[in-house]
C-alpha cells in the first residue's frame, strides 16, 4: 500500500474537560510511531506516555486511526498528534533469500514517513534565504534579544500607527529642534536687553538736577582747596605771575587782575 498523503500531523485539538478521543489521518506501522503532545494553558508542552496516558487504534490503516487519552484535559489545553518514526532500517534481506514485495514496500513507506516527519519539523523551523550569509548563531542571538524586549514591544504595539506617523515627519521634528534652539538663544538675548533697559529706566527715574549741581559745586571747592598751596602760573604776555586760587576767585567774581 502506498503513502498517498503528505499528512504528518493532526490537531492541535482544543480540550473541553470531556473529550478523550482524538483522530489522526496518517498511516503508522507501530503504536510507538505516533507522538502525543499535551500543551497546557501556559503554552508548556508535555509528551504523553504510550500505555499510561493514551492508547492507539488504527495501526497499519492507510487512513489512520485515533488516540484515546486516559484523562479528559480541561479547557485551555491542546492535544497534538505527530509522526514519530525512528530513523532506523531494521529489514534484513539475505542474498538469494526469500522475501516478499510487501516487505520492500513497508521499508519504502517508512522511509517516506521519515521524510514527512522531517518536513513537519522543518515547517516549524526558521529558514534563511538561500543567498543569506547570516549564521544560525546570529539568528538565535537576534531572537533572544527580541525576546528580552518583548514586554516593551507589546506596550508599543497599540500605538504602532502613531509611531509610523512620527517617523514620516522625523525631518520636520529635527528641523524644529534647531529652530527651538535658535528661539531659546534669541529669548536669552532679549531678556538681557530688557534687563539693561530696566536698569536705565530706574536710573532715569532717580535723576535729580539739584544733585548734579551740588556735585559740581563740591568739585569746584575741592579744586580751590587743592590750589591753596598758591602755585604760581604765568598769565598772558605780560609775564605776570598769579596763583591758581586767585585766578579762580577772580574768575568766579567776574573780575580780572592781571
């Protein structure tokens, strides 16, 4: 009998706390050639034990059979049935000995089942493009890195559209930063000018002409006091000698005495 189907697994079947009968749709030659996997609500997988946890019906049937579990697993659990053919060849043909065509057919069928089993495993594996130069170690490292930030990625998932929108205007955002810096600098300069203007206004508000007149008179008196040493100076072309104090006094009184 041929292997006309590429079926290599059945399920996963959702448990409901009552069901214990799970069919499979591929041919097996031994009850041990099927693997029964229980997945709990947390996603943890457990391989059930033949004879203890389940029994197998339909061995050798082209259309498959069924697995009956000893327990009815609760809702949230899954049961999956996959091929589990050993990678061995146990048929021994002797030279010039008798053999049956069915024996050869069974050996070929099991080789086909091994291929189907590998196909099922490869279908669940990460496959790199033919032209890729990335190693398996690099892929594994990347996957582990993503696993580490999975909580953050889950948090960002609801706002993925907003992130795409912001990415589309990233150039404008960068330009806005430069404009903001310019504005801050201009504001600082304006603040300095405003402080200077405020100081000038305060000085103008306190200005009193009388204060400046008093200051000028005080300065003149200081000059006269310093000149009390009567330092002689030559005045005009007459060669007369006068003293600074006398000159200042005469000038202040409007008189001339050369």
